[in-house]
């Protein structure tokens, strides 16, 4: 019987006997093809590069997406932690009944707190220099409702904040002004006294009673907190508030809660939520995140293409072996599964290794950043540029599963064409010149 006739008989036997796919001998042969021999070193090198490419691609995707998520979460937490999820500002008439309005808003379901405040821009002066700052006046009880400030006091205290005449400033502002707790800072407002010679700036010195560190450089170098009554006197807003910051249980539901909050305010007012106030910033972050995902996916795609090239070369190199297997009774399906196992193993093991590598890096990313900074003697993550004082990483389980599934699917698809070519190899042609 000819070699071709033997192969066709084998196919028929499989159809009759129902040989189970992915049997032990298919795994054994695939395993032998994965192990390098001296004359197959080049093919083994290509397989190694494919494995490394998939591992690094998956790890890079997981790390970058985790850092982007962490960066967004940290910024969102810090921006909303000090500015609130919704802002209510007066229309037509000054906000003189701010305490009553705040109490009514706090009674709305899912509202955590409503904090009236007085705010104005000023020049902050100290022994070491001057800085532009944002002065915000709050009640002491309301200051303690802002954990981002109250829980991050480095020096001093907020006790008796209402009765005192002092201010709380950020750590970076204190450093740049050259002051510490007990020292005085001079606050200068352009809205001063009206005299026959014109408007003179309002200048007043305040002792520093507390220094806080939020961890966001822009806020730590900008915000100054003082008692609300003192802020009203300084900015000539006696008995009035600039607005009310509202904190809710679920920031993503502020749109649904807006009508209830406006009804509870029961006065002419304009309300805006955090999405309106920061739409450009967070939209830019979302676009950057999506673009990075697309670009880094190309790394995994290139590695999958390496699997195709490596398997095609393996099929050409193993043409004689495939023909012998076919004449010994192996079916086309068996040959195809052997090469599917060979290529998919590279993809599966590379994906799993990339997942472990990405997970380890994400869990230790801040330590890694500090080590690289120490070795290179450079500041890799400058808080003055990136707003945050540490490199965050927040692993999203859904995104991670999506990355793993994508890598596995690409790896499996990459093996289909070479495996199909191996299964279609004619034993007669492969053995003709042997």
C-alpha cells in the first residue's frame, strides 16, 4: 500500500474507531518539538523570542493599565476629597443662610456632608518667598469632615481652630515659604480698603497652627485654610459664604441626586458636579489610557506573529517526520493538534508568565521606582510634574482578565495556519526525495 493510501486509511480508522483528540502521544510529540536539538537551534530561538514577546507584552499591558487606573483613582480621590462631588453657588441673592441650607442638604439620602465655605485668592508671603494661594474658610467641624486634610496633619493641630486666629497650610507651601508651626505668614488680598487714593490691598499676618500633606503637590503648595468667620472678615464677606461643597456616597450618581439636592436647597442656586468641573482633565486621561492599551496590544500581536513564523519553519523542518507519522497511522487531525499544542503552549505559558511578572511589578512598583531612582540618581516620578507624591498602581480584575483572554486568543489564532499546513502535508511529496 502506498504512503498516501496508508494515510487515508488512518483517517478512515479514526472516523470509525473515534480516537480521542489530544491523546497522550500528541502531547508527547508536541513536547519533543518544543525541546531544542542542536540542528533545530534557530527554530528554538524563534520560539524563545515568541515566548519572551508574549510575556513582556502581557506584563507591560497589565502594569501600564494598573498605573493608569491608579493614577486616575488617586487624582480622583484627591481632587474630590478636597473639592467635593457637587458645588452649590448662590444666584441673585447672597448665600447668608448657608448653615440652614447645608443642614437641609445633609438630610437628602446618600449625602455624606454639606460644607459651606468662603474662598478667595491671595498672595501668601513668608521669610523665604511669596506664593499665590487659595484661601478657604471653614468651620472646625467641617474641616474634620474632610479626611484628606484632617487625617494628614504633619505638624500642629486643628484643635480650637474656630476660636483661634491661625491658619493651616500645605507642606510644600510651608517648605517654599520657609515657615513651620508657630511662625507667621502674611496674606495679601487685592480686595482691600477703598481710600481717596484708590483701593489698597488688605494685608494681615496669621500664625501657622497646622501643616498638612495631602500628597498632591498642587494642593499642598496652594491651599490655606482659616476659620470661616476670619475668612469672611478678611475678604469682606460678612455673614456670607461663597458656596457649599457637597459630598455624596456614590460620586457616579451625582447626576441622579442633583434634583433632590436643588429641592432641599430651596433657594436660587447653581449646582455643578465634579464631572463638569474636571471634564477636560479626566477625558484626556481616558483617551490616553485607551491609546496606550491599543499601542501595547501591538506588542502581543507581534509576538503572536513570531509564533506563526516559528511554527511554519518547524513544519518545513519536520516535513519528513510528519510524513512518517501519517504513514504509521496518524490522522490529519492528530498532526494538526500536535502543532496546535506546540504553538499554543508557547502562548499559554508566556501569558501566564507575563501575568505573574506584571502582578509582581504592580505590587512592588513604588519600591522599584525608589530603587531605580537610587541607582540612576534621578527623580523618575517628580511630584511637581505628576501632582502625586508616589507612583500608584491599581489592578482591575476585569481589565486583567481581558488582557489575558486577548493574549490567549491571539496565541491560539497564530497557531491555526501553520497547524493547518502541517495537516495538509502530502506524505508522498514529503518522502519523494528521502
